C-alpha cells in the first residue's frame, strides 16, 4: 500500500476524532465559553496541528520540505481565519444573534466551510496542473487582495444586500422575530426561515469569498493535495474555539490585517515569478512567521487611538 494512503487514513482518524470532540462534546455547552477555556482549546488544536507537522517531517516522503509546506500553509490559513472570524463576529452583531444561539450557527458554518475548502483545493490543484497560466491568475488575485485589504476601511455588514440572502428570501419566507438557534420553524401550515438561517447564509457566503483568497495562497506554497487539504482543515478545526477567544480580545489583533496583507502580497508575487525565481519553502515560512509575530507585537505595544466605537 502506498505510504500516502496510510497518511490519509491517519489524518482521517485524527480529524474525525478532534472534530467530534470540538463540535459535539465541548460544543454541547449552551452557555458562553469563557475566554480562558477558549484559549486553552485553541492551544490544544494548534498543538495537534504542530504534532501532525512533526509526523510529516519524520515519516512523510520528502518529509522536511513537506513539513515546512504544511506549517507555512497552516499559518497562512490560520491567520486568514482570524480575519474571517472578525467578520463572523460582525455578522452576529448586526443580525442581533444572542450569544446562546451563536455556537450552533457557528458549528454548521464550519461544517460547510470544511466541505467547500476541500472542493476549492481539489479544483485549484486540477486547474494549475492542467492550465499552467492559472498560477499567474491566482498570483494576481492575491496581489489585488493584499491591496484591497490595506485600502479598505471597516465596512458595515448589510445582510439585505447579500445576493445569497436575496435569493433565499425569494424562495422561503423569513421570520425575523424568532429568537432561536433553529434554522427553520413552523407556524400553522407555513414553514419560515429564521434569523439564524440568514446568519448561516451570510457566514457561508463570506467563507466562499475568503476561500477565493486563501486557497491560492496555500497553492502558492504547495501543490501537494494532501498538504493543502490537511493544513486547511487543521486550521478550520480550531475556528470554533478561536471565535470565542477572539470575541473577548479583539484589540490584541488591530494590526493583524497589515501582516496578513503583506503575506498575501508576498505569496502572490512568489506565484507570479515562480517560473523565473525559486523561493525556498523555508524562506517563505520565515516571512510568514515574521509578519504574524510583528503584527501581533505591534498590536500589543501600540495603543489604539481613542475614538468612539459605535456598537453593532
């Protein structure tokens, strides 16, 4: 049996085990997860990913190179996930979703994200293998995304303008006064979608937009489907715990978007010049780590300007 098959089976077992623990055991709690507990679980999932990276280093074919690719891809995806979660927090705020109803919506949002990421990665790898020019398209997307991230200001989420929400509202009636984490309710003979369902649609459609940015970034680091998929799914696994941690410490990541934008610019340029200049994976990993560390340290050391922050 091919060595890769053993790794796929091993990853599937670990992923399902961690997924069940995170989503269906720790996720059973109805009350708000405290910041300390959320940070502890986040540390557990990050440690699990790093241990998996160590296993790749020692046992996977071309282990050292693949391990560096895994860690670099994981860090890129995890960093982008932080930015993604900021938007999720905004969505819950704008939609008026109470804390008690957020965990279930988030759980199904993450399950949808897992399926979408696998499909996006497989499609991206296939496109690059069949159409070499796609590497320049992906590179250009990343450079543009880096610019857009730097140039954009904090924008308000407007659910009524989301095209997916518009389409959903034409198919099914939406009951806006239902305080529940259920996605559909029955009143009399009619079935209504709830605000929770609208929030889920917003989260999934937002994740698709982020996937368009993040998947090319990962494919700029590795073309190995195993490394790309496992690094992405390990990053997504920790999203639920990370969400509740971020909700309480948002100010610690004020400058993270600048670090992320530079990472996207770097990997975009790496893609654009890949046929002319080879940038070692070790150097890419070093740049990614440096950007994340510097942006977090800057967020902690530089005080935020005093300004009135309007509530969502």
